């Protein structure tokens, strides 16, 4: 049982208003009130050793971008959106995990006949997709283009490219399921 008095929680809207007024103490209140929830959220996204670094990056960005926040919106949602983006940034900067060569030599490769059969199944399934969905998937996975690059190349809006890719992948999953 915790008998120590705790400071009352500061409403997020009040913290956001103080941040907009360049009140540096609002950042400490933000850390106090949103820090535990941010840590719980980030533990699902990044390894434990990176959680505090990402929380720090979130707080820095909250301060740096404080004038961009729209007071009519949810401060918590804005903060968690920033947290998700900083978590992704942290994961992208980490080098990929390497497999020791001794383990790599021991791992058997897939049978060639099975691999060829799987490739044929994928080609057939891709052929069954509508042309626009097939194009988006082929450019993304075989052309190694980002969705923004696909949008620029095809002239389709980014949201349309995302929708085509998602729908095509869902349909592929259905076609390739046993």
C-alpha cells in the first residue's frame, strides 16, 4: 500500500495549453502524467532498452513542435502518434540481427521443387488479381518501390495506392490459403 501523497494528475488539455504558451514546466507535467502510459505503449513497439530513449525523443518533439498542436484535438492522441513515429525511427536505425555463420551453414534450404511450386502458386494468384491491385503489389514487392514512389510513378493518389496494395494483399492471402 502506497501511503505517500502524490501530486494530482494534470489534465492533458491544460498541459497542451501551457506548452503552447512556451511554459517549460508543462513538459515536466507531461512527462509525469503521460510518461507511464507512453512507456507501456512503447514496450509493445521497441525493445526495453530503447523505451526511455524513445520517451525522451517524444518529449523533445513535443516541445519542438508545440505550436503545431491543434487545441481542438486530443493531446494524448497527438503524443501517441509522435511516440509511434519515433519508435519506428528507432527501429529503422538499429542494425538487423545477424545470424552467426555456424548456424546459417546448418540451416537446410527449402527444397527446389517446393520453391518452384510456391512461386507458380504466387504467379497464378497475382494473375487472378485486378490489374491495378496487381500493379501496386508488383511495384512494391518486385520493383522495391515505396508507396509514395508508386504513387508518383502511376499518378494515383497515395491513399489509392495504399488501398490497392492492402486489398490486393488480402485477396492474395485468400487465394493462397489452402
